[in-house]
């Protein structure tokens, strides 16, 4: 799974939904389900920790971008200075890229 796809899942709320579903069906999870569960726990934990340091305006901008495909350029110097937005995006992609993925998860696009 690409870093962009991980971020899309996170900001659209799909990562949390998958995690909640896995938690509620823990007794039915097999090996592959466990791998997925561990992956989504890491995604949500890492990105929650990072986004907790961001302003609500930046988080709203990220959600809008990944949910509605709104270009970041529309937010430059309005939500935050351009360099800050590009820095946040670079750090988010690096965080998403650093999340360990099993071979099965890597194969999903």
C-alpha cells in the first residue's frame, strides 16, 4: 500500500473504521486478519500521535485534500505558510512510508 493510500484511509476515517471492526470481531480473526489488525493499529497510532501536534486548520486541510481531492495550493498562505504545509505533507508521507507492511498488505493498491 502506498503512503498516499495509507494517508487517504487515515484522513477519510477508513483506518479507524477497520480498526474498530477488527476490535469488535477479535474472536473471529485469523492469521491474515491479525496482520491487518496490527498494521491498522500502527497506522492509527503513529498518525494520531503526529496529528495531535498539528493545528485544527491543518488537520481540516488534510482531511479536505484526501476526502475531496482539494489541491493543497488553495490553502497556501491561508491555512498556514507554504513551507509549513509542505513540511507537514513531507513528514506525513515519511511517517506513512515508515509503517511496516506485510507482503499481503504491500500488494494491495
